[in-house]
C-alpha cells in the first residue's frame, strides 16, 4: 500500500495540495533516450517511491563506497532531511528500476527543517541573501550499470525546468571526492587526491568572495601534497561545464569517507548551449 508523503511544501504550493504538487503530473513527465535505454523522469509522490531512491543510494554509497550509514531502514540510506525533500527519480522504462536519483530541498522546506544538509558541513553565513531563491541538491547517484551521460542529463533537465517554473535561481550542494581515487599512477589516497583536485578547481572555478563558505571539519589541504595528477569525479566535471563555482575548500565527511566540495550553480550562469538544451531558451 502506498503511503502519501507528509509535510506539504506550503510556501510554493497551495496548502490544500499534497506534497509533490510542485511537479508535473506523471503523464506530463518528459522522456529521453540514451545509450539504447528509454528513460522516464518523475518526482516521487509516495513513500514507496522514496524508498526506491533510498535503496539505490544505499547500494551506491554503502555497497560501493563503503559509507557508514544509519540502519534506520535496513538496506536504505535514510536521514533526517529526506522527509523534507522532493525526490527526483530516473527509471528504466522497461525494467521500471530506479537507476538515478537526486533529492531537492526547497527554501520553504529548508526553513521547516531548520537548515540544509550543507549547513551541517559548512558555515553558509555568506549565502543568507540567497536563501529565499536557493535550493539544495543532494544524494545524487546513478546505478553502476547505467553511468552514461543520458541519466545525468535527464536529471539536470528536470531540475532546470523545476527551478525556472518555481522562480528559483541558485542551486548548492556538496560534491564528494572519494578519499581513495584512481590516478594515472595508481590509487591516490589519504586525501591527496582531494587536495590535488581542490588546487585544480580553485584556480579556474572559484566563486567570488561574497559566496565563500567555510568547512566545519576542514580537510587539511595545506598540509597535503597537492601535485598528484587526478581527474575530478565525473559529476564535478559536469557541474563545472554547466558553469558551477566552488565556494571554498573541502570538508571531510568521516561517515562517507569523502572530501566534500561546496558548489554553487546559478541558472544565469548556464552556458548558452546548455540553456537551450534544458530550457529551450
């Protein structure tokens, strides 16, 4: 039996409508084709659909990355922000399997939750003037058998449409770098990969000082050798191609054993080719 999601997003939807009313009806959800697979993009409307996303997150974060996750629901990645978030799902239309997901915390729901997840990792004081138009993206993952560009592009297309339709202009989130990352000479561990990636991105993609944030548990990048040749994770490279900026040095997340970069992406900064692709403008 499906359980309706609690906590309506009252500041963006009429109060009599259920959570999920921000999003298009299921029949209006666009479809895209990539790598021979038909993809369906939809927003979760019931708890069982959220559970599918949480199961995928657990498989990726705990099963592949070795994250230490609370056992609130066995086999699922569940945290206190999930009840306040909207959950975006990509399915394989043939198998009906959820193969990609993002969660989105709107300004209204961030107020109700008391903070964003990013607030737990960074001091976001300088972003206070953005809060009314800022959403947080998080818990992004794609099934290991479907890591082609089509899934991420489908997610980003739905996110861009969501932002414009609800008159929101800024997205923030924590982009993770595994503490052990493969490089040309083998595996780079001990935080050296993250320090090297931070050195690369701060030279070309650092946000203006008015957007700088501070990690609450900093990775000691100044004490780490940052001269390793390491490619940033694909998701970070994708964000940078979309015009995203890095707002400061990484924090260390001991539960996920990752270095997390604070990133910001603004609709106004989308390169014209992506603006046309996602928004037709």
